[in-house]
C-alpha cells in the first residue's frame, strides 16, 4: 500500500461509520468544514496543504490490498467491502487558496459531497492540511523576525517522518523562506536547494584548512564553509588563509556557517576577521536551535548575519506542535447540524468568510452563511467540483501562494501579526449565522 | 520518487560532502554513532524505529529519477553522479534492539561503513529513528500512568504527515498501547485496530437513539457508542434504552466513549447510569486532549475508566516535540574524532554501553570503548553486516520489542521512571573513554 495515496491511511471509525451509512441509504449531500478552534500561540494562520489534499482526493481508490485488509479484519460485511471497490470522491471542495491568512473559527476548507465521501476523507484531509498549515503558520514568524535576511529550512532530520520533512520544506518556502536543505522537497516542489557541509566533513580531515580547500575546489560555485568545529576565531582565520590560496585559481569563498556558541558575538568576530582579510563579500550564515524569538534577538543586536538556517523548532512547530483543528458536519439533508454540549454550540450551516479591507488594511472578517448577501470579499473559492479540480485548483502554483501571503502580511496591521501577544483580529458572526446557531441550540 | 525509499529524502549537504570524499579517495572505514544529548523532559528513552532504518538501508539505491534531479541541479559533477548509480550501503550496524531503555549520551545505534556511506545516511536515519524513539519515549509515559487500563492511539489526524501517523501507531504499540485507530498502522504492523464513531455520525441522524441503534445493528461485534454529542447524562440514558431494545436480538453494548467535559465526573455519572440499567459489563472509554498527566489525574480520582484514547499530545510528543538527537563521526581511519568547541568535547571512539543489573534492578550503565573489557551486559548488538540483516536484525518482531520494554520497566526503579522530576539514572564513562576524550581535547 502506498503511504501517500492509500485510503487506509485513515481512522478505523471512518470505515465503520460508512458501512452503517450505506446500509441505511444515508448518502445525501453533507457539508463538512475544516477550521481551527483557537490560536493561543499565533495571531493568525497561513493556509497550506490544499494542493496535496486535492491530489489525494483525486486519486482516492480502494485497491485489492486495501479490500483484502478490510476483509481480513473481520470488522466489515462483504457487501460493504465490495461497495468500496467503486468508491470515488465526487464532491465539491471550496477552500481559501494556499497562502491565505485566516483566523480561529473560520472555515478554511469546505467539503460538499455525499455523506459517506465527506466522512471518509476526514482523517487524512486533516492530516494533510493541519500539518502544512501548522508549519506555514510557524515559519512565517521566523520570516517576519528575519526581515530582509533569507531564512533556510534545515529541519528534515527531526521532522516527524519523511512526509513531514518534505512538506515542511514546502510550507516554509510558501511562508517566504529562501531555500531548503531537503533534496526531495526541492525536487518535488521546485524549491531552491541549499547546503554545505557537516562537522563530520571537517572531522574526517586531519586539519580544517585541508577540509576547507578540498570542499572549495570540489564545489567552486557554492563555497560555504562550516567554521565552528574547533574554534570559530581560528576557523575564520583559516578561511582567510584558504581564500588567499584559492584566489589565483579564481575560486572565492561565498560564505561561512556558524552553528554554535553566541551566534551574534561569533558573527561579529567573524565579520571583522573576514573584512580584515579582504573577504567583505563573504556571507555569514548562522544556525543552531533558532526560532523566531532567537532570530528577533539577533536582529535586535544588529548581528552581521546574511542567512539564517532554522530546523527542529520550525519543522515541529515546537512551541505549539499541533493546532486545535476540527472537521465538522454542519449540514446534512439541508438541515443545519452541530455539536452542542457543555453550553457550547458549533457554528452550523454552509458558510463563507467575508473579508473587509479599508485603506489597504484588513479591517475585519465576518463569518456568514454562504447564501447571505454580505459585504466584503468572500475567501472560500471553489477548487474542486465533481471530484475534479477547477479554477484555482487546476494549476496550483507555490510561487503565487508565496505572493498571496506576502500581500496578506502587508494588509495585516503590525499589531495583529506581532510575535508576542498580538491583538485579536476582529472576526464576527453574521446575523444570519447567529440566528441559525441560536435556533439550533434551542432545538437541542 | 517513492517517499519511503528515495535517497533524495536527505539533506543536500550529504551529497555535496560525498562528491568531495570520493574525489579524494576518502572511502576508509568510519564510525558514526547516533545518540540523544539530553533528556530534559524524560527520565529515559525507549529505542524504536530500527526495523524501518534497516529496511531503508537495505534498499538504498539511486534510480534514474534521483540521478536526473542531481544532474539538473547543476550542483554536482558528472563523474560523481555516475558513481552514485552503483551506490549501496555495505556497512555494519550495531544497535540496541527496539524496546530497549537507554539514556542521554548513550549510543543507541552505531554505523561502521566506508565514510561516504556512513555520511549519506545521516539525515534519513535520524529522521526514522528520532521520530519513533521520540514517540515511544512519550507514549510509554501514558502507559505507565494508565496502569492496567488499556491505552489506544487516536492521533493520526494531527500527527505530522502520513508517515508520522503510521509510525506513531507502531511506536505507541511498542510502548504498550493496546490498539490503534490508524488502519494503515494496523495493516502494516499487525496492531489491533480500534474505532467507533465520530460526532458527525450522531449529528447525521435525526436523533441520538437512532444513531446508536443503527450502529449497533451494523456492527454487533463491536458496539462502542459516543455519548457526549449533546449531553452525557442523556446519552448514557439512551444507551440503556437502546440496550433493552437490542437485547432480544442478542446484541449488547460493549462500550461507550466520552470525549469532552470533566471526564472523571462524566465517567462516574455514566457508570452509575449504566449499572442501574443493568449494563455492568459495558466499558467506559475516555478521550479528548489526554496525556500522561491527565491520565494520572484520572487514576488518582479513581475514575471508573476501562479504556483511554490519546491522540495529538502523544503523536506529536507535545511537551517535547523533538529530542536533541545527534549522529556524529567518532572514528575515521582508526583515529578517534570528535567536535571540540566552547570547552566541550564529543565522546570519541567506537563505543559500547555496559549495563549493570543488581537484584533484578538496573543499577547503572557505563559507556566504554568497544574493545575495553568491562563488566555488565553490552547493549549494542550487531543487526546488519555488509548491508545485510543479521541476528536480531533478521526477524524483527514488534511483540518481542513490547516484551523487552516491559522487562526493562520492571528492572528500572520507580524513582528513575517517575513522570515528574525523575532521578537521574547513573551513566558513567569508562576510564578508557575518559582517557581517550581527554587526549583528543589536548590534541586539538
């Protein structure tokens, strides 16, 4: 079974529910919406992962292996298993295009499909959209903290498995990073690859200068040398020596990387050694345990830094490693539906998000019903119809998602995108939605 | 390119380093060791993921697609790309078998191979072993807190991508969980599958009782009903009513699930309603934002709970979403190697971990050199030789890893495995290793 495409990458209960739905002919149209309940650590979210979600929906087929597992499990009847052989996703998907800014409670993705189809896809759809949205929403914070300094994704080794490592490269690039170290992320999503050397490379040589020189001669177009294996000062001095040796052959040192110690102090010392040695063009790249807060501190110190590598903190969204994502049934057989317990009622009905822009700034969003006539720009677009991509869904383009996010950041006032204690962006409910919710609460 | 097998799921720098290694004939034997530097949130680690690591090493081949990407990147010369066509992993792997307890600084995996081979595998090897070890080390804490109550993995939807969701099922089962909701995890690793219904199932019906009855008749062998969609008390009462209706047909209610509210109070109320209705055998399963600390609190309250579902907190190891894992060159051309900066020196040389057991309890580990003659049981076993699985590596068995972990927990005194502020288990360095490290530090 192919990990990336198998419909068995799902929770068992999706399948047990489906058997019952089919037995009772519960195949009418359902509306499910995907949203994030709260954003305690984030002022806003960045939508990401929709292209992978649509790709997965397009290719959703139960093959012989899947059906054999279902039969062998003893949990399903033969009629249901046979029926799943013809299962396809035939529904409509509306979504905020990738790179959109969105907020808690706003549907970022909406599925309109026969109930069993809309139900089955829940687990993997969330698995896909949640992770990339999580990482884009984290990575954009490093990008904001770094300002004009390029940020690079180094995180694959401690990302949670290979799909996470690959998708993190994509989500970080979408969020404005300049490159990724992960080859597969580069190959699949056409992201600039980047990378230099590990400490092991230096250690495998009998001396640092030989390691530097060999690497430079082997990769003359991309000479970035790791200078902190033994001592940063000596490492920087050796770079100057090696540069003099290489100059007659037309090879120059493009950059150095510092991966430990006090990065700001080390960068300043390195800058002065390089400048004194005539290497004023040689860039300084730092890495090692960085996140948006440490990047902010480096920038506050005016550290002479030309590139920033981030890894584990971003690729695992370490301060908030999951979002309170939900995928909920809000309409079935044209009747609004919602969970109502402990005094709290879901927002029922098929919805739309209307964004208001004033003088170039986002001034507030309204969550309303899709059929309400409300001012503002609707954010959910139809990207799939009858199981086929349409509109924005057809020719997905990571570069335009990057641009969309860039535009969104410009439109979002600084107080709403502050790294610490951002102001709550105004999101209100339309009168129609409030009335529907209250009517549902009374009925239950 | 197949996500699970492609060698391009790596950091670019592994490839750039390899080109230089080959150009200079740096293909002698190297020893790299994988270890965790610190364990701030954990008293101990549980080794996991070695079977996937060995499987990946066995099948490591650069196919046409990989070589074309390398050529198209413009980052490598033609001779190197052609050479990679014949690349195979031919080395030796020593490792602690899965389910072993281990501690910070102890090598859990050791690679002995020609330098380029040992280098190339770094990123993906860490990606595989780090994540499963992270999750097994987190999940075992829920298992310990739950005592005799079975714990179930529900976390795939918010795990970081599909590989994480699938591996989390495996790592949790290794750690002692009873089942997983993730079908692919069940199918691949022969883990008991589990699952019932979502709130959407209840909401799609016009009333809760109909939903309960339909589900029970559809799945008479596994009737677990979700009772908190509207009101837990009414839900429990409806379960009793539905049970009476189903009894003549020989269908009984095996369990109920509560997913929100004060779980202990809800469980107590539900237990008394079920018992009063004669459903003394119906089990109560709770879920919703649980981790080891909340499970501990439920147990302290003596909540009448028969099953515990955990999800996001465990599958993302939310309180510590990555470990300080490292994969370092410690020997090349028979010379000890190690990074030495900021006054800290790596532990060089090829090592072994020796465990001391006294009166059935682990009394201390010694990290020594592999060729030292030291007392205690050596923990690193040879699992691969010349790129082929040998010994424990040949017939991996998740059940025996579970048993190994169970034995280990029995041998580890409670103070070392406390959930909060565990005592530091004694790990010391052998005289030979200390001498080697100090000699290396002096030489640098």
